[in-house]
């Protein structure tokens, strides 16, 4: 099984609190170390056990890929040092009034889709930090793309109301297939309940079996022999 179920702080909206890349997992320091270590092992990454700006909403406030991480202006020095101790990529503190970069940026190691309301200078800084092309776009005609989808180096899962034009943009920029789904028994804001990379996915505890099936296949988490067995058994 490559999709695991859990909650954080008694909530199934785990993506609000934590984020993962191919290299790291950030989990708030007030979450139990035991649970954080378990999540780290599932995703096969290094753990950074820290809040962001003193807040447990690390998944909403920060955005990262293998090349870099974006942090809000109020991040604390000691938090940056904890990140630097584990992560050797670019670390950029965005000196703007906007703070929820996890909600405003959807990125993998191939590209990034960003909230079209961001200034051109901020989009350039995002591109330089993440080391990829950053392109303004929407999902389901909404601007906060980071909360509406998740992206790995194998696939994207997005809000069910994704339009054809939006799908094409996602595929062109992120360079992976795009599927749609809900999370946590029907929630369309996919990122709020899903943390993932190419090794595994961790979904909120309310996620249903059919939703887990879509996550596994869309993100390439099912090995070919498992896929054949699944089809033969009718699962």
C-alpha cells in the first residue's frame, strides 16, 4: 500500500499543517515526534520538525520542491536554521504582504503554476527559488492553485471542476499527467488533505477507498504487477 491515512491535531486536513518534497517533510513541532517520524518513513525523506512563523499551518504557509523552499516574511530565524540543517536547496523568504505560499503555488521538480494575482517580480523570485518555470494559472477558475491540487514528479491530482484549458496548462508546465479527485470523502480542495511525493501519499483519515484508488493510480504509486493484480481481481 502506497497510500496511508492519518490526521494531525485531530484533523483530517493534514495538508494544511505539513508538506513534503522528494527530499524533505515539514511537520509542525507541536505534532508528536512519533507521528512525524512515521510520516517521514512512509515518504522516505528527511524530517524537519518545525513550525513556520510560530504557526502550525506549515503546509499553507510554505511551498517547496527539491530545489528550493518559499517561506513567508514572518518566519523565525530559528525555524530557518532548522530547515537549513536538513535542506541544502534555495531558501527564500518572500518579503511581501502575502503569506500563504502553500496555497498560492503548485510545484513539482519540473515546473510551477502560481496564483495569477502575484506580481511579476514575485513570480520571478518563485521561479528562481524553485529552479523551474513559473506560470500564472487557475484551477476550477480559482486562483489559489496550491490548495486546489497536488503535484509530484509522476502526476497531478486536481479539483474536480478543472477545465480542459487548465488541464492542458498543468500538463504543459508540470510535465506530468493530470487527473481529478476529491479528498476526505468529497472535499475538492485536494491539497488540504493530501501530502505526497513519488514514494508514497499520506491522505486525511476521512479519505475513502475510491479516493485512495485514484490517488494511487494518478500519482504512479502502484507498481505494474500490483496494477495487473488489481485489474484481475476487479478492485
